[in-house]
């Protein structure tokens, strides 16, 4: 059965009514769940298995039957490990029904149905008793309830409830404890994601409004692959501090708490950012440790395990503060039941409340958007392009969300500047571009239409073609020789081998000796529903890859013309020029500001001879994963064939790829 759904189209700006299967949301949730990433994490799986074996052995040594409660069982993997290790019975709790159904099939396929009961409930709804979900309380508690911030998935309330209602006093817990670490640093790159910085335009300094510069910012964690932020990008101002630990074998409290660590500043600088991660001890002695530390903390960075389900955290202090070498500092972490925040203050002061944005900018701009606006080289490119077209009689209209280009145009001497998307010298219009009228322009016409383009609704690179639709809607208000900046956009592609990102889409087959094929089948079925024929957004600077072909511009969109009525099509092939395993294609947009200036939202430098790629830190690129990887010999005899169709009526790009040898 199908139903009509109203959906905002990020490329055309229209509200589209589309016919969707009732199962669309279900399949999308499964397809994007990335369960495979966890199952491909051998370090995690191995450490859990070791911890479970040790816990089962300790209970058996006491002469007790081993009853396991596995909260957040997912595929049932940890429960199967427990039974294999000698557990007498396992209660495996999974709240997500599709995953619970998959766990039931996996447990049955591996022959554990008589010793593992799948309970499709939230753990706080599980009952104990003769007529309950569990016949008796468990004496081994196994969980995987963690996220990058450790507690963001509700681990503390779940543990609190389990100790009160579901497990015996003195139970064994796997993991046994978690420890959170933090380091205070100065980092121009990371701080640029938190606060708008002063900038210069034609010798004039542009300062952010006090409401923005004094705002504490968004409180939510910034989770990234910190391994991709090299140590030369930040300066440590203090040692790596142990902030707090949680012992999961004892009653846990979800009440707000604060913990402090004092130390002398290692160097002088600006205290701006806190880098944080955690590890888990799988046993009481701490001999089995699973660490989330970034690769540059390892003696051999190449030996660090890769995982995307648990990354590292970046926290921004409410205000930056200058510190002197040797100065005594106190770093405080506070948390409620779901989130953490950091502050730098004397021990005698009460911990601050969770910071929140009061300027609104941190609510509408993403962290990477702040970084983009603070990018001096990028700003210079736009200013140079604007300088070449702005005249004293220019009437400018800016079409981008939260853009500074209209302010730059005013500073460069434009007669009138209007910003069509919802300052002195700049008139802000709270209307959509297609609602702009001659009255808004006081009878004048637009001589310069400018855009970055950037729109907060854009997910994939080509969604910013919304600028083209805006330009088309404004055609009657443009002068005959109006300047359109950028004048065109180009879709580019390159076939790549991912170092690790392929794991989020690769089937598992067997995991630690257990057949998890039913999960692979469930995920592939949902991918085939639609996702396997579409690209997905990924910040590729966090996920190293090698180019196996040369980059190629495959489709150009001429903004000097209106959006055409007929589809734009292109096809061709790219020979493989480097040896490697091709996992898919990376896609991005490049914008031609004028004849001489181009800005890339993808590759920021030419691909190296070895195929190394450097990607923009500010925008996500599109990634189209192949269903199966392709082994390239690099001799040019094999190639990836491509076909793209831009559908003007829906603003989307349909694509198809095939790989074949000549």
C-alpha cells in the first residue's frame, strides 16, 4: 500500500507531494543504521568476548548458575558469546523491532534458541517474575548502550533501572567500568567551528555582533574522527586528564554530577577547546581495555582500530580564556543523564549550567558552516570575485542562507544590497526569492545576483542548485546584462578506494564465528528498496580514500541561463589508473565565480601521484557505494562507466555506474 507524503524539495524549494510505500521510513532506518560498522569492529568484539568469558568464569567459580541480561542486544552477538562461554541462560533485550526480529532469526540459525530469549522492549519496561519477561534477576549484566559521548544513548538511566529491578546485587558487568578523558587545547581550526571570527574586507575590519561573539554557543557535542585532526592543528595546554569513571557493576545514578581535574598549564595560549574520549574496562582488573583514543595517541598510529559508531568528542568552552604557562587551572566536566559539557573555572565556584545559544546563530548554522564563514582563503576568493563586478550603481540581491556576501558587496560600494533569504547598508527581506517583487526593489532591477551558494536544507552537493531555481524565479527582475555569481556549477566525480568507510556498507557474513547473515539480508533488502541506487552525504575529510581514476567534471549547470525544461544527460567512462579496491564514487560540486575564480566543495588540491585526496572541511560530499568492490589493476583496461540525468522538474540527479574490463 502507498500513501502521499508532503516533502520539502531541497533543490527546487517546492513542497512536493510524492507517493511513497508505507514501508519507506522502515527501510530508510534500516539502510542507514550502519550496524555492519559495529560488527566489523574486531577490536570491540574481541574485547567483549574476552570480558564475557571472564565474567562467566567468575560466576561459575562461585558455584552459581549464570543468568545473563543483555541490554541493547542488536544482532544477539553478545548473548551468543555468553552462551558459548558457558552461560546457562540469556535474556536479550532489543527495543528496535526490526533488529529484534533479526536477532531472533540469527539466534535460531546459530542454534541458541533454547538458551537465549529475545525481548522486544525497552529495558525499563522489562518485568521479572513467574509471569514476567525474565523468570529471575540476572547475575551478569552485558550492555552496549554507548555512543561517542558515552552517555548520549541513555546508558545511565538504563543502568540505574537495571540495578534496581533486573539484576542481582553484586552482579558481574561487561563492561565493568568506563572512564572519560579530556585535554584542554588551543586550536584555530576547531575554534573556528564555534565562533564567528573578525575578518577584513578591502582594509575594513568586519566584527561579529556582540550577541554572537559573547554567546556560549550550542551545548551539543561535536563528534568527529579526531584521528584526522593532526597534532600540529592544536596546542595542548594541559595533560590528558582522567575526568571521571562509572562502575557498571554497582548501582548507577543518572542524577546530574560534576567532576574536576586541576593541573598547571603546560604552555601559554588561549584555552578554547576540550578534546575528549573514553575507554571501557571489560573486567575488574582493567586488563581488557577497549579504547576510543585517536590514532595519534598510539606508538604506531596504524595499529589503532577504526570505528565510526564510537568516535571522539570536541567540546567548546563557553568563552575562550588566555592562560599563562604554569598557571593553576581547573577543568570541570558536568553531565546530566544524556550529555556532557566542560568549563574552566576555580574549584571554589559552583559548576555552570549547561551552556545554550542565545544569539540564534548557533541554532541555524552548523559547526562546519561557522568554519566555512571563517575560512579566510575562501572569503578572499569571493571578495575578489565581487570586486570585479560591483559598481557604484550596482543593485545586488543575495540568495544564500546566513551569507556574508551581501555585506561584502555593500563594503565594496554597491548602491543597494538586498538579501532575499530569511546591517547596516543591507536590507534583509524575510521572503523567499520567488516572492521578491519590483516593489521590494523600489522599481529598480537586479544588476548583480550573488550566492555562495549555501542553503541549510541541502544534504547532497547538488541540492545547492536551488540557487539556479531562485535565479530562474527572478528572471523578470534582472537587468538584460545582469551578473550572476557564481556563473555556473560543475558536478565532479572520482572512483575511490576507502581506507575504512567501506565497512559501514559491507556485509559481515560471520562475526567472531557466529553467522549474522540474516542481518546482512535485512540491510541489503532495505538498501535495495532505494538507498543502493542513491548517493549519501559524507564528510570525506574524516574518511581517507585513494583516487583510483582521475577526477572528472561530468555535468555543468549554466546559471547564466534559466533552468531548462528538458532533462540534462551525460554519460561516459573513467579508466582505472591506479591499483586498488574500488568501493564506489565520490561526487562534489565546483562553482565558477567568474572566468578566473573557482571554489571547490570537494577536492581542494590536485590528487597526488599515489592517489591521496584532500577534501573540503566545510561541505559534505556525495558517496555512491558499489554493491561489491572492484579490484583494479591500474593498467587502464578496466573502467567505471557512468550515466547522469538531471531532472529539472524535481531538481534531482539520477545516476548509475557499472564497472567492466575491456
